[in-house]
């Protein structure tokens, strides 16, 4: 788009079709936002998305890897490009005050409703402009991203066996940037977009007893609390100052009453880093410390330490990212396409590419992942602070109960960003040669 919002470039006719679907697309988004569903329970959301796809000539399959939806549109010989968004919401009670706010303890607090609506719009624009490209479009609505289970489940259910194998996989995620902007990692430095993670559950086994006779018990709660404190030193004292890493103990469950020493305590721990080697080292440190604290407390059994989930570092393909970045620059102008510094949020998206090749057996699949601005002009103006950095830091972050993308500004940009990225990776239609 130009500064006045007009679509420019060779693909302009495709993107100008957005005006024809914008009103129903906004209604679709509002419906998704009002009716969020937790990971693994996205039956209504999946059904609504499948119904949207079925209005166009996609071959639609439901129930892939849980509630996953896959749409396939063949349009001649050419590359296969996969566009992916997420179905699930979070166990957060919404406090946005919006007229279309969700009621109850579930909320789209990470923007998956925005991603899914943008994917719906892009799928429609691509279907209605088949004379502008050649190849195959693969639309994937993934369940259970928040629990880092959905991509693996879809792949294990035969995503790349039952449907065309993609050459390129595209995804975007909203971020606290001005709406209408997109941000890419630097492909020249091969910098990551997001960190990888390991989520662990450590069960400390003690010996229960009476609070009045602690000498006859082994208190697992004290052991677990000691481990929590000790674990804080892994990043502070075992990680280089220049290395981005996080170790967070997010839950500690133990006991049923003040006068009872429990039998066990359960710790929920996540580690985040920007390399697989760092993730391995942090996970090993968690196990070492928990086992050492149990030994120090004289626990009657070894602790049980389970890896609940693991996500790879999100990297992007250099050549494919540069092609998509150039398409976005042509569309929005260079001033609205920025760089992106790696963050320690995490995704299971990398499993669709080479990071997941041990799982699905495919290599040479290029992945492109960019950040989509979601902050409207009014939100930005009302945010406290004088500088841009101060204002953006004060805005509600993803997963917060007051997180609210500006749908009027961010949804059209999400549709055009995804559509233009897909067109940049699909084949060109045959050119008509006129005789003289």
C-alpha cells in the first residue's frame, strides 16, 4: 500500500479484492474473538474456519491432528505454498472492556483470532485471483499451538503424506508494533525470530506426615522451594551475560492443608534460549539441581522429571525471507517494513520446516515467519510515555487480560501481508504472446 492506503505493484488487482470481503471478514473475526476455545477443544473455531474455506473451491479436510483444518487449492503446475494460522485461545479472563469481549475464563489473548481471520482473507483472495498465479495453495489451521502440541499432531496425522508437500511455509504473528507495519528478522545474519523452549515437570517425592512432627516426615515442599531458589542462579551465574536465556518456575503445587506435610510437590519449569545447545544446557541444569536438592533433603525416592514439550528455535530461510520482505516493501513502502530483534517467545511452527525433518522425513522446506503490527493509532496515542519505546513498552502484551489488537487497522494489513507473501513464492502465470 502507498502512504494513502492504495495497493500498488504488479499484484495490485489481487489485493484490491480485499474491499469486497472486508465486512464479512471483520464479522468473522468478531465471532472468533467472542467464542474462544482452549487448546485441543477448538471444535467450533475449526468448524467456522472450514465453513469459510468451503465457500471457495478448496478441498477441505477437517479433524487433522485433532481439530486441525486443511484446505487445498490446485492451480496448475508450480510451487506449493502453505499458509498457517492457529485456532486456540488461552485460559485468561478478558478485561479489555470491548463490546465483543469474551465472557468466562478463556480469551484470545495472543491474537490467534486475528491470525486466523487474516488467513481466511488471504485464502479467499488467492482463490478469487487464480489467473494471477500458478501452483498449489495449502491452507492449514492448526490446533493446540499454545501447548506446543498441534504442529506435531498434524504432522503425525500425515499432513505431508495426505496432502501436497509444501516448498515454502508462511506464518505471521501479531506484535506490539504500529498496525500496518511488518517486521522480519535479518536473514543475512541468519538471526532467529523466536527462541526455543523446553517445558519440564519435576515431581519431588517426600514422606508425608503431621505438621506437629516434622522430624518424622520428609517435606517435599521445602525441597521444592529450595530448588526454586537455586534454579534462579542458572541464568544469573551459569549463563554468559550476552546470551539471551530465561528459566522460569511457573507453578508449584503441593499439599492440602496447613497441618499436613504432603507426600509430593510438583514444579512446572520452562527454559527459553536462542540455540539448541543452550536449551540442552539449561534443561540439564534443571535436572541436576532438582536431583541435588532431593539428595540434600534425604528424599526417599529419586524425583521424576518429565519433558512436557519442546519447541525448536524459529529460524527463517534466507532466500525465501528476502523474497517475502521485498514483496512487503513493494506493498507497504520500506518505512513500514522493519527489522526484528529475537525474542524468547516460542512457537511450534519450526516443525513444519527442516527443524521437524526427523518427525516428518522431509527436508528442503523453506519457512518464513514475520511479525505483524497490531497497535492502532488511538491505542498508541493513549499509551503513557513520551517516546515510541516508552509507549510501546506500556501497551498490553500478548497473553495479558487487556491485550486487544486494533482489528480495523491490523486485519487488512494481516490479509495483505499474507497474500503478498504467498504470491511472492507461487509461480507466475504464463504470459500471453501476441502475434504482430
